[in-house]
C-alpha cells in the first residue's frame, strides 16, 4: 500500500486532549477503510505565519499512514468537513523516516547546517 504523511492544523481553542482525540478519530477512519496509522506526533500549539479563520495559533499534528488512496481521500474529506480542523496537507512518500520529525528533534540532533553568507 502507498505511504502518506499528513499535517493537520486544528483550532487554537481546543484542549490538548481534544486535539489528540482528533488524531485518534482520523486514525480510526483510516483503519475502517482498510488502512493504518503507522505513527503520529502531536507538535503542540504553534503560531502561524498568517491568520486562518481569525486564528493566529493552531494545534499542529503530524500523521504517518499506510493506506490505499480511497481511505486517504475519505479521511481528507472528513477532515475538511470537521469544524475544528483548519488546514490539511497530505503528501505521498516512498518510505517513512524512522527518526522523529524535524519539529520534534532538539537543535543539537538536527545535524550541521550550511554556513550563512
């Protein structure tokens, strides 16, 4: 089955448990349609670059899934209809990275950056 990565932004006025409940809910949608949620990370409340629906902050979540395309389409459809979800981004990847995402790594673990000019 194809591998996907999803980033979801939920409204800022939700509690942390409600935001993590959304992750569980959409993972269940994937499993009901023949896919599986491989891994998920809750990144917390972050400030956005611009307002979305009059919100300056949002709960960010990162999901890794192994699911057929119809299951992903159904999950995206339900995310877009859900009142608490503001934005969704889904990309298809060749393989999932084993390390935590860059957002969850400490600055020392990220590796060397090139020099500034």
